[in-house]
């Protein structure tokens, strides 16, 4: 599974980095996904972060999707 942050949507609220610091990190006012592939143990919190992002800026892609 992969996660990406749409920098055009991110409002910099930082919820994602609080919930799932294994995947998300702030770069100034914007978050980015610091890993290419989400570690298995972080998949749950990564999904939570995507759901709770108020800007809906986090996209989750399951492996095998094209
Ligand atoms: Fe941005 Fe959403 Fe994270 S607004 S900082 S991607 S929780």
C-alpha cells in the first residue's frame, strides 16, 4: 500500500503526522509521505490519517492497483 499527499489540497493541519509519523512528515506547512511503501505495521494508522485529514489530501493506493 502506498500513500501520497496532494500538496494542492493539504492545509497543513498536521493531523496525519500526529496519527502516523511512520509515514507522514511536515515540510514547512505541507505534509508529505516520506516512505514509498507504507510499512505493514503502519497501514492502520495510515488509513486513519487519510480518513481524518480535514482536507482529504491523502490518497491511499493499494498494491496491485494501476
Ligand atoms: Fe495536510 Fe491533511 Fe496532513 S491537511 S498536514 S495532509 S492531515
